[in-house]
């Protein structure tokens, strides 16, 4: 297995982790709705929406990482690092305000896995020393046009 294949495999596992975590998080929605009924005012109304918003965020990030795993891109490394910020930041907030709970470990693991994929991702560049890449503006191969 090459380094690129390994990075893509890790990204694929990270994508599955994001999607699985989103699905797992969504299963708690009914409990949050019941708890929110006991919370007065605006906070009680917004709690279920915030709960689902985090699941949606994880789903979108999982799709982004999955697309990168299937279709590698030159911007893969920075996108993976940016994507890893979400679960790591959420885990940090959980540690600060709630303390360590099992989902915190899941989020940390997901962030580390995504960072590991980014670390293995090869930095590709289409720009040559002359400043012109092998591909034209619309992706056509310049060598074929000549």
C-alpha cells in the first residue's frame, strides 16, 4: 500500500466515523426534546435545533472527507485539517463544560484520525517552475493540445 492509498483509506475511515457519529448523535434527539420541555424560555426552544445542527455539521463534514477519499485533490491536506477542527473543538468544549464522557473520546479519536490522514496526504501541486501547470484552465492536458 502506498502512502497516498493509506491517506485515502484513513480519510475513508474518518468519513465513516463522521457519518456514524452524526447518526449516533441524532438518536439522542427525542431525549433532548423531552428535557427541553423543562427548560423555560428561548433556551428550551432552541436546544433541539442545536442538537440536530451538530448532527448536520458532522454529516456535511463526513461527506466532504468522503469525497476527498474518493477523489483526491491538491487541497486535500488543508481541507482535512480544517475538518478535524470541528470534532476537536467540540471535544474541547465538552471537556471544559461537562467533563470527559465517552462521546468526548469518540470526537477526539475522529479528529486525530482525520489529522493522521492529512499528515499522510501528499502535497501535490500542478504549478511548475515556469508557473504554468500541466493542465489548462479547464483541466485539459496541455501536452495533448500541442
